């Protein structure tokens, strides 16, 4: 580890940070609408993005600082089990091809801004809509915090902020500045800011990965030496070499499957999706997004490279930034750090917008001020987006940084419990609204209690996301077990409630809504002139 501040790397990092800051504020003028005071404009970019903007936006949304820092860090610490992120991103794209176009169509037809809007419209249940909204907000908070942890990891490796004994304000000042800038341009420009910055972020990431996958192996003697060093480390640690032990295969498979089911339940994924201008844009993106999975597979190899390079860190999240610091020339290390930093800013902005939209549409408008105007909705959403980021910042500054990934995994357990209501509702009205609410409650309760009982070397509770599967005896992903319980309870309760003729909610959608496109007759007519987001 180099001593002191890496001035050259810091200078390059600041250059890119200032560039994207300027872009963030200028984004307010990009495709400026006649009326900016609506959630359609501030929170969904006017639903106007084409194929490439959507591709970059979704890529910037899904492949985050978590991807850059935590995935190779998991491989650095635990071996090939950390590769679960690669198969799950391969599984997810055929899955979303089946339901995302349907969600886009019905949302465009009825002006839905959030998944909770759809759930309320489909099942006529504000209670179920509230459950989905609260789950989305809770699951998003630690995800935003993880992005700030990624920025902090880069700053730590560059030597910015001083050592552990430095005054807390001085130490955290760079992160506070980054947070302030993020909050300001998100408030000003809404979703247009991360959409524009995503071009820079993804370009930098592809450049860094391409260089790293060629340059670092050359310096380390080739991939044979890299894999040998990694295998020797895992064998010595009793981890079974490069291949996961048989005991961990259920964990690997269930975590990959559960994560694939959960990924597009996150509010920020749906926000980026609904910002597209047509159904066909969504279909195209499900076919070209796998290019990011190729990048992810190469990125994961950095964990092996960190081992071969002799990187020693007490916090695994510093492994990859430290690898870049040790192996790259200072100027290119700055480029790599900028890629991670911007890779945190883009998704953090989208996540805060998505969480704010959920609060505004499905808590504030539904339960506090039903007659809120589009201008009031937008103002509340802007303020809540700031509060969400403050909450994430408090998490980062007050808690042990090593627990961030575990709380994000807990969020994955939670968000998966919204799958039956959202995806099930896109294909069938058979489930009863109260049954779905009961299934959600059981899944949330089991998932939270099971995760609470998992310990790790650094945490007494919430130390992981895997536990013995009841009735099977294998160790598996808690979220998937909770999801199965959720579905079983929803099915059983639906049979019972239908047998007793329990009152059903009103479905405001019709079958043709799920295949409608932007240019279809009658689609635009249902949207109010200033905003599609004020139909309820």
C-alpha cells in the first residue's frame, strides 16, 4: 500500500467527478419538457428514452459500485462461490423478457409511475400497494448505502481523509462533498441526470475492465499463475480450491436463482424501465443487456488477480481499489477510481428517485393528501429523495462498513417477497388481494427472522443470507425459501377466500392494456395533458 495521498490518481478522479457534476446539472436542460412539474418528467425522464439511453441507464442502474467492489471482493475472500452474480444476471434476462414489456404497456396506458401503482390498480387494494411500497423503500436504503461505501473505499485507498485517528469530520469530508453534489443534481435534474452520466460511467467501466483483464495478467505472469495463486490460497484455507465445495452448491444455486427473481423487483430497476418510450425499447434491451454479463464475468476475475498480486486488506471491499492502486500507473488508477466513484453516483441517484416516487405516489398521495397536485407530488418526491440519501449517509458514517453487503442482501430477501403480487398480477387476476398480502407478510417475517439468526465473524445478527432449508436440510438462500412460503400461503389463502366469497378489489386494467404500445390508438388519450403520473 502506498503511503500518503496519491496526488495524480486524486487529480484524475477529481477531473472526472467535476465533469459528471457539470453533466448532472446540465441534464436539467436535456430534452426539457414544456411542464417539468410532474413525476413523469422529474422521476421518469418524460418516459422518452430510446434503446441506447435505456441500455446505458439500466446498465448504470444494475451494475453499480456493488458490482465493482463487492463481487470481486467476495471472490477474493470466499473463492468461486462469489461468481453467483454471473449466472444470476444470465438467468434474469429471459425472465424479464416475459414480463417487463407487459408492465411497461399497462403502466404507460394508465400512467403508473411505480410498481405499487400497478398493484393497486390491478387488485384494487391500497393495503397491498402500501406493502409493496414500504418493502421497496426498505430494500433500497441499504443498496444506496452500499454505493456510498464504494465511494468511501476508493477515497480510503487514495489516502484522502487521513487515517483512523483523524478527526471524523476531516476524514468524512470528501464523502460528504460527494453526497452533497449527488443530492443537488438529483434534486435539480431528476432521472435525466443519471441517464446522461451513465454514458460516462459505463464507458469508463468498459475501458478499465478491458485494460485490467489484459494489463494485470501480463504483470502477474499470466492467468496460469493467477489461478494457481488463488487455488493455493483457497486450498490452504480449507475452501476446496477454485471449485466450491459440494456442501455449498445448494447455497450457490439458490442464491443465483433468488437473486435473478429479485433483481427487477427493485424500484430503481422499474424506474429505469418505465422511462423508456416504447414497449419495443424494453424488448430490445432484454436482448442486449447480457453484454453487461460478459463484463461482469471479467470483472469477477479481479478477485483472483488481487490474490495473485498479494493484496492484503482487513476489509475485503478495499481489495479491488487496492489492486488498482498497486498495479496501474497512478494516472490510470485515477481513471479506475473514477469508474467506481461514478459507478456509485449513477445508481444512487436512480435509487433515491425510485424510493421517493414510491413514498410520494403510494404513501403521501394515497394516505396523506389524495388531492395532491402534480406540482405537489414532484416537490414531495424531490424532498424525500434527499431524505433517503441522508439516511444512507448516516448508515455509512455510523455503522461498520463491512456489514453493508449483508444489509443489502437482507434487502434482496425483502424485495423478492413482492414478486407474486407484481409478476403474478401481470399474468393473472386469480390471486386474491388479501391472500397476496398474507403471503407477503409470511415471507417478510420468515426472511427477516431467519436472517436475524445468521451470525458472521463481524456480526452477531444479519451476518449472511443463507440458512438451512426447512424439510430439505441443505443450506440455501433465505430469500428463496421465504418466497416459496409466500407463494404457498398466497395459493392456500386464495382458495380459502374464494370459497368464502371474500370481496375482491376492482381491476381497473383490461387484457389489451398489457400489450399496448406508445403509438396504439387510445393509449395517449388516457394520460392527462401535463402528467401521466396523476391519474389516481
